[in-house]
């Protein structure tokens, strides 16, 4: 139902593909027929976060996966992990593995996503050093109804764009830039403390988003992760594929000028956790913002859908990029790097 390219892939398991329910079990549940299932799946891990803080990085891996499921309209069911690590006989590397697994365990407990299996890949290193510890986690969730399936790309001209969650974590001295893609790509640094992952805040955000989706108010939802808010907005404009090699590009005009107490690089590219960009009908924007705030989730309308560019206005100035350029960089960079 949703191909890879959104926050999670979604498949439909037809009724005739499900196991036949026994008479004893049918009597208990009161219905001998099992309806078809809608299953969402996602895989996540930021190895840079885990390198800088294995415990927080492990929590963040599970949290991002569950946030992806929430953006797709799904509730987590279970997880599997793949512990890609270096030589565990070296105490500092074994510590990385132990702490990252502790973070995974806390995250899976918080989101009620038990680990049903997994595998380990150890001794991943060469004479120049070990790999970043990468405890990859895949989480599977269930979508209750077909109309709840949600994708990350913006839908229609004039829709309102809303940010759920804080623009930046003000308790973080480096405002979500630690371990960020921006720091690594622009400055060539892999350093700092990664963004703090608060599991209770994340659970509240996910529950709130699912409630909004199930109320029929949300047209798109995309989590802010690698690259921060600017990248999440760009992906929402360019990631829909309507046919082979045929993207559907739809622009957006964003106004962040009211946010003056956050430095520009952190505002656009900081990776503060528990943030989601959603879109809805313009007439529903006030209702969505108020419902989110009632649930304890910060929410603010930051723009509207439309045009052929992504334009972002900040207190420091206005920035624009053609969608064709953004899509070209997003779609072709790996192929060019491999050429």
C-alpha cells in the first residue's frame, strides 16, 4: 500500500493469506473470521549518535522507528535488532555494545515493542579502526483501518503545514547539532552530545499524532530526523513517486521568522528529537494546533503547501530552492557517488 520512500512501508495481508482460526479460539473472540491486516515496517539507526553516546543512541534508534510508524498511522507490535559492532573483547567496545543494548531495551519497553529476534555482526573493524556501533532496529506496527494509512509527502495546494514538538531543545547547549548530519557534512566533524531522547515526550507525541490521524485531520506526516527540519520539509515536497522515475513535486512556503531565540543552523539543521511535520486542510489548522496543545504537545502552523519551490523565511533572511534541484540531489547522489 505504501512503497519504500515514506516514513514506513505498509503492506496489506489479505484475509485468505492469514491462518485459519481454530474453533476454540473463534469461540473465545466471538468471530471465526479474521479480517485483513495492514502492517507498517521501518528500519532505523544513527550510528553516529551511538558512537557519541551509546545509551542515548540506542534509545533514539527505537524512538525514531516508532515515530516513523506513528507518522504512517501505525501502533508498534514488535521489533527485531541487528547489532553491528566491533571487537567485543576490547573493553571500551564491549561497553558501547552493552550501553546501546540498554538503550534499545528501554525504548522497546516504553513503546511496548518486544524484541522477537535478531542477530549480531561482530568484529567489524580494520587496521584503521572499528566501525561506529550500529544497533539497527526494525519495528513492525499495525494500522487499524485503511483510511488511517498516512504518507510523508504534502498533498494539496493551500494545505496548512504544522510543526508538532519544540523547534529546538533549549535544554541542549548545542540545540540538537551534536552528531548531526549538518556538523558532519558541512564542518567535517563527528562530535558533541547527540540530541537528548526523552521517552515520555516521544510517547505523548506519538499518541497525539495517532489521535489526529484517526480523527481524519492529518493529510501527511513526516518525522524530523537526519538533517533536521529543513531536510524534513524538503523531503515532504519531493518524495512522492507516482510512476517509474516520475516524481510529483509540490512546493511549500515556510515562515520561521517568529523563532528568534534559536541560532540559524540549529533551527534549520539541528536534530532535536520528537518533532513531526504534518499537513492538513487550511480550515482544520486551528483545530489541529489546539488539540495537540491540549495533549501537551507544542504545535505551531509554520507555512502552507504550494508553488514550485521550497521557500523558508527566518529572522535572518529568506532562502529558496527549486524543487527540481532538491529532487535531483536527493534522488541521484548515491548513483553519482558510485559512478
